[in-house]
C-alpha cells in the first residue's frame, strides 16, 4: 500500500524525524475504533427507539438545551477585551 502526503506534511514528518509508517498505523487503528464506537452507539440508539419509540419534539428540544449547557461549561472562559485587562488603579479626583 502506498500513501500520499502533501509536501508540507511530508517535510514536517521528516523534520521531526517521525516514523510515517507507525503514525499511519496508529491513525488507522484510531479511525477504525472511532467508527466501531459510532456503529455501537447507533445500534444502541436503534434499540432504545425500538423499545421506547421516537423522541418527541419536546424531548429533542430538552436534549439540545442539555447538551448546550454541558458545552457551555466545557468551553474555556472568554478572554477579556484589552481595555478591561489593564491594571485599573483608582485615581484621586483633583
């Protein structure tokens, strides 16, 4: 099997003295595992739907809100704009 790497990626692999064959093997294994996990999740979801029925629009809206809340907690806090990050010392009124 032969694989193609764009010139920039090839140069990066060479400059870092990485073993392309090992990297490729690890990447393929990771992708196969990822796809198997997706397949298993889809099978489980199909079983749940067969057992309980399709979710209602209200159920879907609740789930979307729930996931949005989790994502919001996982995001790092937004950086403050430059004008707020400077040292603000109180000044005496003249």
